[in-house]
C-alpha cells in the first residue's frame, strides 16, 4: 500500500493539491459568478468530508484526506496552489489544471499502481460533483443548465488526463 512515505515531498504536495485542482479545472472552464463559485467550492470540500467518514475508502485517498486535515497539509496544498496559479487567467487555470492532473495520473501509475484507479476515479468524481454543483448560464432567479458545454468538454479532458 502506498502512503505519504512512498512519495517525495513535491510528489505528495501534488497529490494534496489534486482534489482542489480537479474542481478548479471545472470552475475555470465556465466561471459562474459568486454563488456558483461558492457552490462549486463546497462540492470539493464535501468530497473530502465524505472520504474522511467512509471506512471503505481507498487507503491512499484516505491518507491524502487525513494529511489535508492537518494544518501542515493544508499549508502545503495552499502554497503549492499559489505557486502554480497566482496571476493566472481562467483559461490558463484550466490548462494548468489539466496538465497537473496528467502529472498526478503518471505519478500514481508509477508509484501506486494498486491505488491508481481508485484515486483517479475519486478525482474524476470531484470534477463531476463540481460541474453539477451550480447551474450555468442562468440568473439568480433560475434558468440555465446543470452542466454547461464547456464543463462537459473539460470533464472529457480531465478523464483523458487521468486515463479514466
């Protein structure tokens, strides 16, 4: 079983950032205003909480969530995200996110092959939950679609990057 000791500090930080990156790619694909941003952000947090409470969750996923629940883990993830995305425009954030998820996929395949499929599937699920969290193209009073064409296309890119 792979855990934090199976990875370098930089590799582990990439894994810590990956749940947020999976959601950020969707949010950047079709920014949906303040309320949409909040709903989409909460979707990622809910995914972390769900894993923490699931005794049957993949061990590597649980290890990442457990480390993220520490101040050191959150700081590492936050600092890594700042370094990667500061001053980026939404299109750049999406592109960088897809590239990072491809790096995660390659890393998992090389260093944690028995956990790779479950971890990649979890990241894909976070992306889907984020896409479904807020209605796109409507107004405060309704309308719009649940998942926009831009989000659907980005979900396809994420699946491709993760190899799922």
